[in-house]
C-alpha cells in the first residue's frame, strides 16, 4: 500500500468552521470518487488547552495499492475535479503533500 498525505492550510478569510465544512461536505466526496482509492482519512486539530492550535487546518491521508494506481487517480477526470476544488478553500502556497513511508514503532 502507498500512503499519500496532504497538510492543508485554509484560505485567508475563511473560518476554521467554513474550511472543515467544505472539506467534509464538498471536497471529501470528490476525493472518495478517485479511482482505486483504498482508504481516506481527514484529521482535524482537536481542542487541547495545553497546546497551541496548529496553523494547518487538516491533514488528509489517502491510500492506494501502489504508485501507479495513485498516479492514474490523479490523472483522471475525478483527480482533476478534486484538484480544481482545492483552490476554493485551501491556501495552495502553504499546503504541502507527499508520499510517505509509514513506520509503525508500536501498535
């Protein structure tokens, strides 16, 4: 399995609630249409009185069988629709993404 992570920063002028609502109700359903997608997780900052709220708005995890399946998904019409939607709610200059190698140290 290949894991792809995206650290999303919200657009200026958008509240955290508006950002999360768009990710859940609009962008998430677009991501679920990506061909070959095996798993999709949205992670949001949780309230934590002992730690400062992070600057990012969400971290998204997407899984595919392999690199080829992922690249096929991004090159598809569904991938184009997902990419086009990002500009509606994401600060693209701050957002970053990467294939990651997950190393489980304890489970």
